[in-house]
């Protein structure tokens, strides 16, 4: 981390020497427990951003705090809210800004930072900070869609079944998540699959436009890709877009050890399409649909990489243009 911090120090000094006064009020919402965030890093980033913005930074202290801070920032007339953390912090900030003209942007502080990359912001903190400094001179807010499931909005993805079970397990070991990153996700996926989804896995049914798609896992996307493994994008619903007014996704119809190697190979392949696998059923684009438990057992539900509840019914909808972003 030393080299990026030294680079940020030089960047901060360079912009602090500028003569142009900051013209936009910026609230930086910081998750101090995010994978790559530290007090020194936060201070250097804020110092650098003050070369082009009037910046206030606040640390979150509990779940839901980022939503409250973002909602208050919109009410107080801030020009932009920055979510500095992982995708969970971005999700909370977006939920606080739904329907507001106050734009959201991001700084990468988590393990994967999917939404940051979707907006075209570099995944490295120094490059991302420089990017936000340039944005001040090329200010182009735009409206994008949000997905919604039950009473929660999501920025890029949601899911029920195996992927949500993996997220739940990873979230229960934050230190391993921070230290091992994608490799811990991989280990958690393998062990969760073998323990909970080989024998009698929870069943679900996607109900859409009069059709039913039964399976053991459903992934819903508001944008693509679904996630990243290091720098490699994982595509599940490649037709999903942030601003097309629709959701898309896929159902894994069976979780059998004989099927999973080829499912995983297609997920990582640059040429083979996952949705052409015989155990994958694609759906969408759709503006709304329902996912129900197929056997009465509650289903784990995740949004933007955070497990939020176990549910028997998940009602999905899209909220066109519900979020303003600037990147």
C-alpha cells in the first residue's frame, strides 16, 4: 500500500497548489471496515479531492448509516455523494438517494467494487481519485435504473439460492474476505455447494409473464457483468443494461456435481455463453416478476453482494431512471 499512498500524497499536494476555488459540495461516505480502507488512505483521498471540491467525509458506524447519510446530503443540497467502500456501501448510498437529483459516484474500497467498474471508474484508488478530480471539469450527471426486490433497491445484481448462501457465508468471516478476496469466495462457494446444495437443495420458482422456471438458484441483473474474479468479468445476463428499463437473469435448474464443472467453465470462458448450458435457463428483459420458494423453505436473498434476509417470496421490479450518477 506504500506506493499508492505516496502517489496520493503527491496528487494531493499538486491539486492543493491549484488556484481554482472548489465549486461543488461533496459528501464522502466512508466505510472504515471496507477491505482496503484505512484512516491514512481516507485522509489522503479527501485532501486530494479538496483541490477541486468542498469535501466533508463521514465514517459509517452501523448497517443502514450510509443510506441515512446520503438521504440527509440530498436534503441539504450537496452536489454529489461519494460512496467510499465496497458494493454494500454503494448499495446503501443508492437506497438513500432514490429519486433524488443528487448524483452518486464511487471510490473503490472493497474487495470487488463491481458498480464502480460499471460506471467506468478505475478499480485502483489512485486512478479513481484522479478520475473524480477530472470529472469536476466534465460534469455530466445521468440517470440510471435501479432494481428493486421487496423493499430494497439494488444497483447491479440480486440473487436467491446458492449465490446468496455463499454471500452469507463470506459475510460471516470479514477478515478472511479481506485477506483472501476472490479466493475465499471460491472456497466458500465450493464448501457451501457440497454441504447444502448437493442433497435436497432449497427449490425456487421464477414466475414471469405466465411462465414458470423452477430451479435451485436465480440471479437477477440490472447491469453487466454479474461480478469479477480479479480483473475477469463473470457474465450471466450479458444483455442487462443500467439504463434500459428492464431486468434480466438466469436460473440454475439443478445443482448436481456432474453439471457444476461445465457451468463454472462457461462462467469463466470468454467465448462460451453460460446461458447455453443445459442447466441454465435465461429470462428477461422484464420489468417485473416473482421468485417463490418451491418447497416451503425460506430462500437466502442477496442484493449487490450482501445477504439481507431469508424470504419465501421475492417481488422484483425495475425503477427506470431512479438514480442519478456522475462518473
